[in-house]
C-alpha cells in the first residue's frame, strides 16, 4: 500500500488493483496550498469543516 500526504489532513491511499481513497481533500484557497489534482474511487471527509471537504479537488 502507498500512502501519500498532500498537506493539511489530506492523504491518498492506493493499492495495486484496488480502490484509491482520498481523505479530507482541502480547499486550496482556504488553506493556502497549491490546488489538488487527484483522482479517487472513494473520497472521505472526517468532519464538515469547509477547508476539509473539497470533493472537486
């Protein structure tokens, strides 16, 4: 399994031949990071804070 941290509380978890999961994608304008350009089969949000639920990333 590969786990990649993208800053703030955003991680991507990948495993060959399995689903890709992105946790807590952030709103780049709100947190001041570069915009995310990720693809995932599953996206999770740990809580409803605006800066941690940018599922369009």
